[in-house]
C-alpha cells in the first residue's frame, strides 16, 4: 500500500512505495527533498544505529591514521619517505671500502644532499652524509694507489 505525503516545497500530494518508508525522496514537481513517513509501529533500518555506518561525527571519533613515513620504527625497516639518492649513496658508501666505488659514492652523496635540501619532507640525510664521508675516505687510498702506479710507470 503506497504511502501518501505532502511536499514541503510545493504542497503537491505525493505517493511513495512502501519500501521508501523512512527515506528521503525528491519531489518530481519542485525537486524539494521530503522525508517519507514510516507507518506506526514499524522499525526503519535507517533508524537503527550501526557501528559500521558512517555518521556526521565519524571524523572526530576516528582520526585518520598517521602516514607511514611519520613512524620512526617503520622508517628504520622500510624506505618510506626516504630519498632514493640517499639510499644509493649509503650503499655505495658501504662498498667504498673497496676503493673503486668511492668516487661514485661522493657524487651520489652530494646529489642526495642537494635533493634532500630541496625536498624537506623526505628523510635520509644521515645516509647521504655517510655516503659522502665514506666516499671521501675511500678516495684517499684510491688516489694514493693511482699516484704510486703513475710514479712507477714514469721511472
């Protein structure tokens, strides 16, 4: 049995099907939104409070989670929010003990520091400085070896 109601915008008589009880419908004449009354003694599903249904104050009850890059423990395990240049400089800094990757480590360290200064939201300055320092320390034996080789070659 259809539900009769009167539009609040244009005072036209409207009929809504039973399944629209408790819901909002739009008037076909004036486009006003009207609430369809529910028959007495019936429970409308929209009236039931569900813990899963979003409400008007949902953003105050459940704050948005913090980004992964803000958690120091996650940053130690995953390269979240870290500059790729800083990661590369750190790894080349580790391998600069072999002397040959040392110049690459210096170059990557400088690029990483410049990149991090331009993007202050990224992390990894420690890795970039580590790559730069280890690259410089790895270049010292490389320069000494090259000098000795050149000195022997010229004799």
